[in-house]
C-alpha cells in the first residue's frame, strides 16, 4: 500500500477489498474498491465486487447502479 506507483497502490486496494469481502466486512471492501476506482485502475469485475458489497449492505439501488456500469463498458 505504500508503493510509489499509483497502479500498484490501486491494485493493493483491490486486494484489500477482496480480503475484506472474504472477512465479511463489506463496508471496508467498499472503501477499498472505491479508492481503486478513483485511481482509475483497469481491473476486471471491480464494479461487480463494488456492487456486491453494496448489495450485502442492503443498498440495492447502489448495487444496481454499479452493476449497470458493467453493461455500459
């Protein structure tokens, strides 16, 4: 997470987000996935995992909006 290259930091956020999901911590997962989105990383299915995290928290509208981005790509 302390890497100098933005792409490596972004990938670190993706990994931490996936670990957070595995630990049943969707709030933390959302934080990490959104951070990697801000850094414009090109990671397949990032929007899927972000939407799934919102879904787990009961935010169906946010989940649908996020998943819609997958269709638009």
